[in-house]
C-alpha cells in the first residue's frame, strides 16, 4: 500500500468549527518542572500525539515503567491547532477543543510538565489554502512565526510541531508552495524560541523544502518523525539518528506485534525517538508494554 493510502488519520472536519483566536498577551509562566520523566530511564524518547477533539491530554501522564517508575511518554503533542486564511493572510486558529486545553493549562498541561513531560502544540492545515510552504513574503512568514511564538509563551508550552497536511494549496486564491516560505518560517521561529522544541512531521510540500539559497533548516528541528503509521521510513530532518523516528505506531491502528518489532528495530539500529499516535483515555498499558519491553526492558504500569 502506498504512503498516500496509509496516512495516520482521516480528515478532521471539526477543525474548522470556530473563529480565530489571537495568540497574543502576557505570558503565563509554567510552574516549576517536577522530576525528570527520564530519571532512571535510558533509551529512545517516546512521543505521543493526542487528538484533543476526543481525548484528554492527561492520558500522557498515566503510564510509568514498572522498573524504576519513569514516565513512558517523554513528549506529548496537542493535536491540533491550525493555520487558517482570512482572505489576505494566514493566521493561527484554535478550535474549541484546542482552546479548551489552552484555557485550562493549569489542569491539562501543567500536571504533565510537572512530571517532566514536554508538551508541544501541533499546527495543521485546515483546507483554506494557507500552509507553511506558501507565504508570499519573508515578512508574512515571520509574522506567522510570531503568532506561534506568542502562543507558546502565552500558554507556557514547550514548543511547536509542524504538520503540513490538509492545506489545499491554491484554494481561495492562495499561492502554490514556494522554495523560501518554510525556510523563513522555521528560521524565524527558532530565533524567537531559542530554547524550545521545534519538531517536523515529515509530510507535505514543506518537508520537501528544507533548504533555500544554499542553507538548510534540517538541523534546526529538534526531532523529526515518519508520518505513516504502521510503517518504517527514515524521515527527513536532523542529521543525527538520535533525533529521528523511522517508526510510526498508532495505538488504535497498529498491532502490538508490529509496535514491538518497530521498537526493537529502533534500538538495534540506533535511533533516538519512538513515535506513537492517538493515545486515548483507555488503559493502554498492555499495548505499551509490548514496545516498552523492547525500548526500556520494562513493562508499563497504568495509574488512573
């Protein structure tokens, strides 16, 4: 089956439900971080995307290793905010479910951060023609980067994840992907967020345009991962294996045997990231144990 037929999710029509929300205002500082979620844990980091239209971010903090008690999830991704288009320019948009998480960071995000889990905001196209690859000018790309930085600072998040799907480039009179847009966007965001995580979901026109005018943003990303669940494919992005996840596993669509096989391969081939998607509110400890036994030599424990 070709990658186009095994994308990680179906179209999310609910993402266009509400209007724009300004990503500005005074920063809401994160509370002091708790213990290191990797204390006593060696091996790849585990990343989990959570569809907040349907599930709680708090699920990411409910799993620990039986051996040593470290958190299983190292990075939890809020899926997803959007890049929208108002007829003139792109803007950052939160649907009601994402906005609810952000309005309630004290109860939805801080408990994870206190456990040492990093929380990222994923940004996704929204069928309006605006995407990361078609800003018409450098100034337009930098303006959107400012909106992203403002959101991270305002809500005390740990970074931004770029997912170039569903933009529908050209719709509403928008431009087609160009060579410079994503380069300018990511470069500007790194300047604005020098100590935060910026990650790449390796899909779409943006992921194919990491270089411009002889320069590359590939190593600007902290991590990059394969976007096709149930497959193994080395993603574009950072040059170090320690920052890549060739494995892509869905809790609801990938067998535990496949997850375990991918985890073993991640370790044996020296990769540093293990990507998982669609963590739900159900007790998933048995499924996680299949891959944590390979990644960390430990079963997983669930604590409601």
